[in-house]
C-alpha cells in the first residue's frame, strides 16, 4: 500500500485490509504535524 501524498509505502496489504490501519494513521499524523511546524501554525 502506498500513499503518494506523504511517500509512505507499507508491505502489509493483508493486514491493512483486515482493518489494521494504525501505521497509516500514525504516518499521516506525523506528516500533518511536520506541515504545521513548517507553516508556523
């Protein structure tokens, strides 16, 4: 599974399809925090 917006690639498609999306959520939260730090929000 790849999220091109944040450059994340995980080789856990079976796990993700079973609903285990915590790795994706964590990566998205980290990217959001980094963007906020860069923009000064």
